[in-house]
């Protein structure tokens, strides 16, 4: 069951989950058992010199929710949350540049602000006349938070799934960071190949032991693709992501600039954490973590029990209910 997180500003409110034990039992069963998958469909947009892939669920004329995946992930990652939604929504989940079925740019590294510019182009194409409901996980949550401050009029409500930001950097770190970036540009970075899709699913479960076998198999279908091996006498399975994503970001993380954007957010924000998230535990050691939250004017923070960083995989029914209730203003 979800409960309020510690160390949050006074203006943060809490949500009440599970009105009775029967509902709680039903939710628990949904979390532990595979559910019928709501079918998805694909579309493509030509934007910023790339062919972008977007995954859709639900009727085109239903209210929209945009969902943004994290680093080394794909839009299909939200399938389990979509399955648990109670109402009809038009869910739109792009594969970020260099991930999934979206084209890889002709560049040797990736720049974070390009994701924000891509999001701006996607929203302009699919919802040019009204603000949107936006959900982002991890890297996608960071993009969503930044965008919501830069274009506050374009966001109606925002749900941030563990998009904490990063530890702040000092100017003195710049020479070493730039040198590391230059060195990595010379390397031919690769991602590990797997013998089968089953091996990919096993790797996903090793990373996240809470992931059921059924869910791991589904994710492997979208997270990897079959290619010929280097010897040309068989095939192997590769992650659907550009290895260049592994190159260090040469830009220092300037907390003051990010907080200026967070202060400019006008939409209500709901911030969901996995109670067992190793990343969350690591970043909440940052001395100014709690202070950062005070920069968000209208904020709710919730912990999701028995969930790690991939809380939308671990407890999709709880996450889905929270999203729907928040968007409805409950």
C-alpha cells in the first residue's frame, strides 16, 4: 500500500489508496498475475530530421495522456500501467531518439536538451491547441519536469515517476568531465548481445527481481531485436538502443538552472517514488534533495511499497490508479 514519503514540504498533500480491503486484495492480485494486454498500435512522425516512433493505446478521440520512458527503455514499457487503467484514454508513448523503433541520429553522442525539443515537437503535432497530461519515468520524468517549467502553458497535470535529477556539479569538475567525454568519443562502445529473447528476459529479471516471468518476456519482445551475429552463421538478440547513449554527458548538472525551471511549473505535480528504489535511496542522500522539492508550487509526493526504481513494472495497478485519480483531480 502506498504511504506518504518523508522529508517533503509542508504544502505537499497525500492521497488515500484502497478504500476497503476487498479493493486492496483485488489490486494485489492484479499486481502478481499477468493481465490481458490492451492492444497497442504504432505511428510515426517526421520531426527534427528523425523518424519518430510512437506507441498508442485506446481510442484516438479519448482524453490524452503522454508517457515518457527512461534511459535504455522503450515506450512499450508502460503496457502494464495501461492494462490497469479503469477508463478509456488515448495513451501516447514515444520511443526517444536512439531507442526502440525511433531513428538513431547521425551523431556520436546524445544531448539531454534534444529530448525536450523532441517532446515539444511531438506535443505541437498531436495536441497543438490544448495542454496535455504528462507522465515521465526516470530520464523521462526529468525531461517532463524541465519542459513543464519551460512551457508551463502546455502542461495540464504532470506525474513524475522517480525523475529525481542528478547530483549537482561544481565548475572545478569541468576539465575532468570534458576529458572523459573526449576519450569516450574515440571508443567504439557496444551493448552486450544475448543468445535468445529468453536470455534478455532473464537479464531483465536479474536487474529487477520483482519482475514476473510473463512481464519480462513481454518487455524482451519490445526491448530487443534479432540480428545476424558477427560470424554470419546465426543470430543474436540486441537491445533496441544506440550504444552511444553510454557516452558521458559533458554538460555539468547545474542545480540552480534546473530549479529555476521547476519554480516556473504551474501545473499540479504528483511525484511517485519506489519505496525500495536503490536510486532513490542514493539520491536522497544529496543534502539539498528535500530543499529541491520546495521549488515545486503544487506538489504531492507518494511512496509505493514493494517497488523499486521500475515502479510502473513492480506495482502497475497502484501507479495506474494514482495517475487516473490525480488527473481527475481527486
